[in-house]
C-alpha cells in the first residue's frame, strides 16, 4: 500500500507576532496504525518572521512506549534555533470532516524547550477512536492536525510562573570609555610632544596598539625613564587623527584628500595596519585626474598594493588627461619607474583591446577614442 503526507502551513497574526499555526494532513492513517509504525514525522515548518527556528510534529500511532500502546502520542520538536533554550506554549487539535476542532490538548504556560527534546502528549488520544466505522476523526482515512505555537522572545519563564523580561546584555563601550580617557587626559602616564603641543597618553595603550611605540618604550631608555616622547615629523592634527584610531578605532577626518595622505604616512610609520587600510579606502574613493600621479607615488612609497593598482587602472583609463597634469610631469622626473609601470599597464590594456574582434572593439572604446 502506498501513502503520502500532505502539509500546509501559514502564519496567523495575533496580538503579538510570536504566535503561528501549522496544519498537517496525514493520508492513509489507518495503515500506520495497523502496521504499528513507530512514528510519523511532519515536514519541517517555521513561522514567516523567523525561518531560522524550525520545528516538526511527530506522531506515534501506537504510542510512544509499551505503557501508552493504546494511545496515539504526539510531540512538537524543536529542530534548530539561533539561541537555546526556547520558551514556548503549544496547543494541538484534530480537525474533523466538518472542519471542527476536536480533542484539543494544550500546554498553557511557557515551558523551556531544548533542540530535539520532545514536547507534547504521550496520551494525545485513545487509539480505537480512529478505528470506529464512522471515522469521524479521519474522513477519507486522513488525519488532519492543527497546532498553534507561541514563542516567547527576549524573556524567560519558570514553569508555572509568569514570564519575566530577559536580562539585557549591555553593548560593549570599551572604545567609548578609552576615548574619554584620551580626550580628558585621565590617569595618563606619558607625554607626547608634537610640534610644540603636549598630549597626555597611556603607555600601555600605545604599546598595545603600535609596535613602534612598544619598541620605543621597551628599548629607548630616555623615553622609558622620563615618560616623554618627542615627535618631530607630524602635524598635530594628523597626530590627533592617529590617536583617535589608537584609542577608538576611528578616523573621522579622512574625507579630506590631504589629510588621508598625511595620515597614511603616519599609519605606515607607526605600524597601524588598520588605519592604513582606512586611508587606502579613502584615497581610492577620491581618485581624480589631478591627484592620480601623486596617489600612485604615495601608494608605492607606503606599499599599499590595492591603492597602487587602483591608481594605475585610473591612469590607464584617463591617460591622455593625466599626462597633462603637473603631478605627472613631476613624477616623470622623480619616479621614472612608476611612469614605466603606468605605460606597461596602458600597453597591456591596449593589447587586450586589439585582440578583440572589430565589432566588440568598437563598443569597448570610449566615445573620445572613436
């Protein structure tokens, strides 16, 4: 004998959106009862607002164990979830031939459910109810179950008690707290002298964030004993931008091209790789005909390969315009190897174009090249 499982699910929006219904029809149910099948499992289902929490129903046609062999047992099973445990209420009933609810069973209070832990009724309904000639509960030998699941989110419950709000874990404010210590010079233990400006800071934080500062405090006896460091080659504004990154991981002034260039040099000198990447990204976004040559020099000087590639690609596309700028003319004198690399990039791009069929080549060229 063949059989099939039919499933249909939908969400019913109640007073809160954590409640949903699932309907499951089992065809040829008497076969499972007569053959004493161990259990039948429904298709996997979930609510529309949370597809990462999945469930299934499991029916034992001849009871879950020997003690319950005269009953049909029914369980709701949590298959997966983002956070465990889940707190839920569960109600299930049978729909008769008229669509009326029969034999409703419920667990009325929120209970703690773990993945793959059965949750339901070992004595859902006595088994001979399905074997009566009238087959009121299984018209056409189909058993239709309707279950309603209520999920408690952001709260917890103890069985038999009202649910209580969950403990909210506060967001980590480490960067904000360290930023306040820097901005307000709290508990500082060293002084950094930059172009006549004194900045109070913390050796431990500087050493943790920058390998250059760490080496300075470890090996420079004068800096270590006096807790005073003189920095001669940084503008105070650039230094403050670098310190914002050291303490808070931010660099708010990188929207300026000149600032991004200066901060990149500082980040490279003090071994701040994260800040280098932030500068690289800002400079890539700010490429122009006027600054392309200078950006290429800067990328080569500070070994930022992504920025160098972007600058070469930009120059390749706008070679005619870039070659007329003062930056390009200066680069020809001071960095001839970069001029050679730019010509190589341009030649490679043109060789690809000439390798294309004429029709494809025509559309690949810019209008000014036709």
